[in-house]
C-alpha cells in the first residue's frame, strides 16, 4: 500500500510548512510516502520550504483559490492508494503513518476515513489570554488513545485526516462551495464529506 501525504498551502507560510514537511519525513516508514505540496496562492514560499526539507517533495499549483479546490487537486494528483491531508501549520505525530498502515492492513482497507489526535502547540509563547478551554477552537481533537469507529456527532478534523483515493474519486471529492478561500473563514467541507 502506498500513501500520499498532501499539504495544501497558500504559499506564504514557509516556516510552518517546513516544519510540517519535516514531520512527514521523520515518520521513517517503508516505503516512504509520496509527499505532495499543493500551493493555492501566489508566492514562492512553498517551493523554498520543499527545497530546504530535502528528499522528494512534489509541488503542484492549484490556480482555483480555496482549500477544497486544493484538496481535490491533491487526490487527483496522488500516486498513493490512500491520501493523508495535513495542514501546513500542523505536524504528523510520530508513528502516525505506521498506525495508518496497520489499520489498513488489519481491516482489509475497509475504513472510509481515518484520523488521529490533534494537539495544540505553540512555536512562540501563547498569548496571555489563552487558556486550555480555548483548545477546541484551535482544532484540538482527542477521541481516545485506541482505535475505534466513530459516528456522528463525532467527526475527524481536516488538520490530519486520511481517505482511500478511490473513495474520494467516487464521491467527487470536497465541495468547493465550502472550505476556506483566501481570507474567508467558511469551512466544514471535510465534515460534509465525512457525513
């Protein structure tokens, strides 16, 4: 089974993208995942981050602005059977791809989606007003420390989620009328797809 890890970016978040890419390279699984960066905005930050990360990182540009358009471009470009989406300001937890490979092997690839915990961290000190109750608004997600099915109202978050590419193809991918576009904050395209 081959996995593609896709990071969609506006291209102006060079430092955080570089950390995201490094967390993918540090997974240490064989075969190595395909790493795909979809640049969805102007600038050359994505290319610089990919170059500094080293290894084989494939960069594609999606001219239609919007996270859903970038995610759809990613699954259309993916060489893997499964695609993992990772936000450009997130990091894959150590062992994430190994756990995903185990899940797929032990369930004959039946899951329609998979995800993992999302912790909230800071590259700089948190603002003085921030308290742990704000973690949910910063995309913290912890559905437990063991593998289990989830059902609505539980859901995965787009920060780290995985799908069989064939399933995305059959469903037509993410709705482009949902999802962030530029400065717009409309989201929930992954929730709609998961439902």
